[in-house]
C-alpha cells in the first residue's frame, strides 16, 4: 500500500504506474490521452478518452516462491526502490540504447516491452492506474488476488492494443491471468455552468 503521492504498490510487491505520462502536462495529455478534432472521430468524442479495463488475477503463491533476483529481472526494476535495474531512483529513465543486448535490463522485461522508449513507441503512451483486489480464497484453495487495470488513451489501437502486442510472451505471463475487462469511452467533462455531462452526445 502506498501513502499520499507515492506510486502504488501492487500485490506482487512492485511499484505500479511509475512510467505514467505527466498528467499536468496539457500538451502531452492532448497528444496521448484526449481525443482531438484532427483524429476524424465523431464530434461528441472530442475531449473524451478511450478506456481499457482488465481484471488480472495474480498467481501469488507461485510468485512468492520465485527468487527476488528473478522477480526483478522479470519487471526490470528494483523491488524496493522501483528504480530501473542499474539505476538509483524510481523515476530515472532507462537508457536502452546503451544496453542493446539486455545485460542490465532484460530485453523481455516488463518495462522494456511495455515502453521501449523509442520514437515509434511514443504514440502508445497511456495514462494508467492499477487497483489491487483481494477476494479471499478460490474453490481450489488458491489466493484470489490481483489487479483491476484501467488505462486511458486517445486511440485504443495505438495505445493499449499496441502495448499488449509487445507484451505477448513476456516472462510475467506465467504469474498473471486476465479474467475479465472491456473497452469503454469516457465522455468529455463539463465545460461551464451552462453545460452538462454528456451534452455533446445527447445533442447529436
């Protein structure tokens, strides 16, 4: 559990959401989160955002038997500090160009696949948040714990779906199992005192 503005920690024990784009950067949010007029989307979507939701079950007992070094290699981060392997601080930016063979941060690590930090991958940035859940024990006697993953982006294909393609086959797949979710649209907010939520859609 995290406190205040600290990055949340998931039930695998790792910080979750470190590489989120800066939500205070309006220009960046317009580029990666909000639907804009130049996307040729329906007018009522402008200023809103596409939402992807996944309910992910963790194989916690299996994970807890995995050595710490292997866990960190799978994620690409230090478990205690959240720093990329080989670096000191959580928000240090990994320099993958200087580690082309993945000797420091493995080529199939979660952070490297999710965000390769190339010019091409900039369009797949998304604003995300994970919410931990614990529902006791399953019928098979395993802990029923995991993460409700929610992310927002201006384009599902460029955002969530592209990231998922990169993550296919990652080492973390052995420890997690998607069991639900869906795709939704978050409507634009209220503009002023004379506006109301959903007005752009209802006036179509």
